[in-house]
C-alpha cells in the first residue's frame, strides 16, 4: 500500500506569512530592521533552526542561536494560534485519503510544538496522527532524515511512500529518501528549480493549480501500476 507523507508549512497550511513575521520580529529585536519577504522566501523549505544559524552569521548577531530559536518559536506560536489556514483543496485530499484508510504522516522542519499547534488549530490533527519534526532527527531538509523517520513510523518502505512538498529542499529530500514526490511550489516562480525535476507530479502554479481530484487520480494510477 502507498503511504503519503505531507510537508506542513506551505503544503498543508499557509503558514509562511506567520513564519516571516515571527522571524522579522525576532531579527528586529536584535537590531536587524530591514528583513524583507524576499529574503525570507529564500529560506522556504529549510528548517527554522538552520535558517537562524545562517541569519545569525550573516547579521553577526551576538545572541546564541538557541535564544533566537526560542524567541521566534514563541512569536510564531502566538501568530499560529491566532490564525492559520489549511489550503482547501489540500484538506479535501487529506479527508479523502483518510476515508480510504491510506497511511499518512506529517514531516516538517518546524518544531514539534509548532506542528501540534497548527494541526490542532486547523482540525487536521484528527486526520494526521503520525508527526515527525526535524528536531527529532539528525539533519533537516534537504537531508532525507525526516521523511525516512516518517516512513519508519508508518511501517512503510521508502519506495512505497509519496511526499507532498512545496519547496525545493523538500523535493530534494524526498528524492534522496527514495520516495516519489508531488510538488506544489509555494513560490510559483521556483517551479523550474532542478529539485522539482525529479517530482512525479508537478503543479507548476502551486496551490492555485492543485486539486484534490488531480492528486488523487495520479495516486490511484501509481497504486495500479
């Protein structure tokens, strides 16, 4: 049986605005006043810890990365609990797979606390009960660790898993894990990134093009192959 592993941020839910704002506020507290959305977009698909390690070095911040991470997570959780929206067609897809008994997991670069808050806030926690955070594995995306751990918890072979991803590092991680990938680029202009060339199905226009029906049809054809 095929198992489906979902990235969370930008794939299941539109949480990137919250990540940008929490990162911007954190950097502002430490003297960086001009962090833009364009700069943030370069880190989409990379875990919060890895992102902050890079930004700390770039801006020569004196605070330990652990402090920066704690500050950003606190800001993010406050924003996430106030409002995080699941993409409607993605919710339909999850509901359909759940109804068919398809094994599913969430594998994300976010902290476990953030993942749990978002899933609870959107009601997806009732459908997606297997969850892996990058905090629980040695390396975040683009390393395959988080997807391989999700497969292990599902009791599935990597070759029998399909990953749903919005970012190039995630698509790269899925390929490295030996898993098929359905790519829904959060930033549509990134659809030509070489990492997406390995995707079995690519919705070039991202969520604007994605439908539960099209994804399910592709998955059904893969099952039958």
